C-alpha cells in the first residue's frame, strides 16, 4: 500500500469513527429536555455539515494528482481537526 493510500485509509477510518460517535451523541441528545434538544439538533446539523465537508475533501483527495497532494493533505487535516474540535465541544455540552 502506498503512503497516499495509507493516508486516505487512515483519514477514512477516523471520519467513520467520528460519524459513529456522532450518531451515539445524537441518540443521547434526543433524551434531553425540549429546549436543550432544539439546541442539540442545531449543533448536530452543524456537525453533519462538517462531516460532509470532510468526506467531500477526502473524496477530492482520492482523485487529486501528485502535484497537489501536499496541499490537499494540509487542507484535509484542517477540515478533520475542525470537525474533531466541534465534535469534542458538542460532546462536552451534553
């Protein structure tokens, strides 16, 4: 497996794990009181948008050329880090 394929697989695994954890948090948020549930729903929508952005960026990386690989890697890590940060913040609020 090439370095590129290994990187893409690692990112995919991390995103899949975050999305699975996000699903568990969503279930937990559904148990909250109505006011809190509305806020959690809004935050979950933001997390879903970040998740989609990360998955889209990963798909873009899969088709990128070697000449843009380094720039794509840096962008992917920023998107992933923002998603992780948002997820962690949301998790701390529940």
